[in-house]
């Protein structure tokens, strides 16, 4: 396999075949993110992608999952994605799922029929970073997408038959905006009703723009206790009518939460309250990681 620059994938794709179909991120302006700063976005040549897939077929006896890199492979037109999905379906009949990162704006540019076409060709899940449900926070972090666009994008993914896995970041609004961030994120999840939600806790590379806001005091980081209070308020404001798998067990999180909404909501909230009373439950800073 040929890779350009650093490769990133969701934790749940740890054992997937990683195939670059694009290089970098189309937006690449989020103030907290350092993932694709070493790359300028471009689309890989289709023949190169197919050659890499053929190499994998020749070398791996069984490939059950394939993740399409980089930052938002869904930015590709269907005319470029379909040959890749068709090749996978023909040459990897054992493959159980194909997934990719995507932005809400990528999804909204496609018609309902185009989304359905991708799903029927084997694209089963899209990972989308929403980060916050607050338009104020989204503007401050230069997300380049609005709350409504993110909601509409996730709904469109789910309506196509695919599943949406949506990530949010605790502590992103700092001490001044944590309540708005928590409430708006909870209500956003309620409106989106994604299949999966992942909650990370803010950790940043010293080189990103947000680091300067922290150094200058413009953004005041939350303490572990405040992160728990924010998480509790977010869960209080989350009301979903269908199953949503909720995970807050990333290396960045102070306390690990696992459950399904709405069934396990009260159980997870009780664990958060317990952690707020017993700080020994918090992960030591030395063991937190991006």
C-alpha cells in the first residue's frame, strides 16, 4: 500500500484496510485540529487507488473492513467513488463494510439518489465530526458548517440507509461557553438521531491556532470536574427516539462511558455524578492522549 503523509482513522477502524482515495482535508481550517496541516487537498488518481486495492487483494487472504481515507473522501463525486466501491464489491466479496470520513457539506451536495447509490454499492457508514451543537462555538472554531447543515447532513446519511457516526468534543467552548455547548450539543443529537455518537475531551497540539487562545487566556480550559458537569448537562438534554450507541471511551476522556441511548442514559448519568463526587475515578493526565 502507498500512503502520503500521516494517516488518520477512527478508533473503530483499527483493523480495517486503509486506502487513500483523497489526500488531506477539503476544509482544513478548524482551529483545534492538526491532522492534515502537512497536506494540500487533492484527489488521488483512480488507477493508483485501484492498484492499491489489487495489491491488498494479492497480499491479504481476508479483508472484512475497508476505510477510505483521507479527511473527507465523501467529497468525491459519485462518478469517482462508484468505480472504487464496485472494485471492492467484486474483488473483496468477504468485505462486511466500507466506511469513510465526510463533512455535512459533502453530503448535502449529493442528491438523495446519489446517497442511496453509494449505500447500495457498499458504503455503509460515514464518520462526521460535528464537534458542537452551538452555532457560536462552530463559528469560533472555524468549522465552516452550521448547526442546521450538520443536522441535515446526518439525517440525509441515515435516510439513505447508511449509518452516521458523529463526534463531539467536551471542553471545546471553555469555561465561558460550556453550558451553551452542552445544551446545544444535547439538542443537536436529539434532532440528528445518529446511529453512533462519540464524545472526546479537548486535547490539542501546541501548533494549532486554538493553542494561542489558551496561552493568551482567551480560552480557559475546563477542569476534569467541569468536563463531567458539561457531559451531565449534555446527556440531560439528549432525547432520542431510536437506538443511538454512545461512547465516551477515547484516550482523551477522563471517565469512560459506554451505553445505548435512550436505554442507558440514566445509568451513564449516574456514573458521571459518581465521578464528580469521587475524583479518583478520573484518568490521570499522564495517560490521556489524542
